[in-house]
């Protein structure tokens, strides 16, 4: 059993079963839905998933895919696309109570990856905000 929720705690969920995959998605749809260059998705069996607190806001895109997010804090929480991923609920794995518990195994939709992501490891890294002089 895994559990998680949105940033403010208004939405909570739980999921059971074996993950189908955990992948970093670079598609443009995910980028636009999140405002981020990449999203981490944990694919869980739909029959083992349930929202345990709150009612997420749902957005259905032109392809029929549904994205659920918190209407209070805006945190994207899960995604359902029965045509592409039947029987799967894709959970944004950063919303897990233990987000490092399941390591991603792949990057997907790299045809739409932002070009700067290829050299991300070459950028300076700071544990917190750098000194501003």
C-alpha cells in the first residue's frame, strides 16, 4: 500500500498492487499541465486506487485523458487515459508520502524533451539558493 496527497493536504489517496512502471515523462502535454520540463509518473492498477480525502478537480483534455489536481493548492495528483493505459492510474510520484521509495526505471516521450535537459547534469548544483552578490 502506498499513500500520498497534495501539498496542502486537501486531497489524499492510497493505492495497492504492483506498479506497472515508474517513468519520467517529457511530453509537451505533461509540460503544459505542470509548468515543468518533466514529470514522474507511477503507474498503478486502477482497481487498487482510491481518493481517501477531498474531491480533486478534473480536467479532460481533447484526447480524452483526465488530469486530477487539488483545487486549493493546485498540485497535480493523478492522470487517467483509458485508451492509452487501460486499467491504470498514473500517480505523480512526487505526491507520494515517500517519493523516493520507488525509483524511476525509464524516460518516456523523449522526442519532446526540452533540449537543455540533455545537459542538465553539467549545470552548477546548489543544495539551497546560491549566494547572490
